[in-house]
């Protein structure tokens, strides 16, 4: 990736992680903008330039990064979007790709991982198929993630739909969080 001008957008609500990513990408020659929420992203995408690349956190406080993926893709389908998440699941990965993301990475991910993901614009048919069976815990986690995505990551609403107490759901999410 030796383009002379590479414009990157970081959509991340963790200010220190966003600052670290920004500095690292700027050292690599990127021009970097940052938004911490879908509302801040709306302001940025109204400007007359476009982003070549975007890194979007899946969970932005109480908002969903999937909304940002959709906004970015609708604004410029050529933007290469990588979704980062501490809440990796098949359901959210599928939705992110359907909404326009080009790649999906579980945290922790560094600048090298993200930059490599930008270059992966085609699928790889030679990726090994795992023969491992899915555990009950994984099925539960996937179902929780699907429900959370359907509720735009509103924990109270997801808990209601799952038939569990909000604190129980919050504890389950804290246990599996990858941040």
C-alpha cells in the first residue's frame, strides 16, 4: 500500500485506543479523521472529501457500529471498511459484510492487522474448514449477539427479548468481552 494519499476514518468511542490508532496510521502516511459516534460520523461524511479506508468499532457506547458501516458504504461504496469488535460473533460479522464492510477483526487488533485487512478485498476459497463442533456456550453467545444486533445493542431490550434479567445479560457480555 504505497499510495501517495490515503485518507482513513476511525470510528471508535474509546478515546485512548482511537488516539493510538490515529498516531500509528499517521506515522504510516495516512491522513486520519476520527468520529466517536454515528452523529459525529454524519457530520464528517457531509464534507466534500471521501475516505479511502475506515476502521469502525462494532459497539459505540449504546450505538451500533453497523449503522456507521451502512452510512459509510452508502456514501462511498469504494471505501474499504474494517470492523473491529470485542464482541465477535458470526451474526455481527455477516451483518457487517452485508452492510458494506470488507473485513471483520476481533480485538485486540493492531495497525498491522488492520492494514493487512484493507488489502483483503477478495474471499479466500483455500481457508481451512474447521472440523470442530459448536458448543452450547457458543450457540448461546451467537444467539445473544444476534438479538443484540436486532436491538441495536440496547442491552435492556435484548434482555427482555431473551427472557433474562438485564444484569444477567450484562454479566454474560462482560465475561466474553475481548477488549
